[in-house]
């Protein structure tokens, strides 16, 4: 079994495990970064961590299970970047700046729809360096390996930040998960473009990963399919634009 098939199998297993534990919430687990029972408690655990408290600017995924993380960040006065779906615009990120939002709008701004209604689209050049990256996942392991839903866009978003000098090797990457999403060390295959995590928050605590895995320093142009590159405006010319 090759790495791609093994990852597909692991995803199916994690989605099934969430359903069997009756921990999958709307809109269901399969095919998604799954929303899970306890997402709010996991977000609170992450928000209590020093790496979160010290961060002034975050990049966060737009998926439903990490909405409580986005809300916590906005409530704490942190600037927040979300990627445009599939990076399909020339301004591939949206900025949410709580200093420019009414407090009553913060919860709406933490939703996907609200973020794109209330946020401001920005180019890479208009962005500030980020202090913390929050990613969604289907599975995670104590060795830092992360299993996404298979599209590769979360890894590409990270690569863009590194390529543009907006994140470094020291910028922490974290996630929030249900216990059924945690696999054993060595179980998740990792390829050169895969982004590992430094830690993950569960509803009852935070786990720091045992070691820092090497992450891509930027866009791996030779591994990026021409079709995907052509569909992403900032990459269409074979370099950042």
C-alpha cells in the first residue's frame, strides 16, 4: 500500500471512529475537517497555552471545529488571517482585525461566511508576519505528524507564508482535535510537502509533540502539479506574484 492509499484508509478510519463515538457534529465527519463534540473545550485549552497568549497575529483554517479558536483569538484582540477557499483569488487571504470590528460582530466574524463578509482581502505583501498557525486535521499523532482531508491546501497555505517570509521554521503550528483523532506515533505517513504540528489541544488538555519535524521552507515548485498552479493566481507564473 502506497502513502496516498494509506492516508485515505486512515481518514476513513478516523471519520468512522468519530461517528462510532457519537462525537461527530454538524455537518458530519466524512470528507471534511470534522467538527467534533468538545471543540469549544479544546479551544479553551489552546487559548490557555503560552504560545497562544503571546501571539498577536494568527493564521487559522476556516473550518467549523476551529471556529471557537478563531472567536477566542478575536476576543483577545488578535489579528487573524484566513485563506480564501482553494486560494483562488489574487488576494488569497482575508484579514480580520478586531480593532476594526464591533464587539457584537466578533462571533459572526469567526464563522466562515462572517469572516468573508466582515474581513478585508489582502495580498501576501499586505500581510504581517504570523506568530501562530492553527490548522485543522482529520488525524494527528504525538510525533507531530498531521493527516489532512486530502486536498493539500493547508500545506500550500503554509508554504506560501514561508515563501513570502511571513512565517519561519520557528513559527508554531497547532490544532484542536477529539481524542478519537489521535493516532500512534509513526502511523501517519509524511511526505516532504506535509506540514507537521508542534502540539494539539484536546478537550481535557494540551499535548506538546515529542520532536520538531522539518517542515517545507516554501513552495515545492517541482512537486506542484501544473494544473493546480494554474488555478492559483499567486502561483500561476511559477513564482509568487
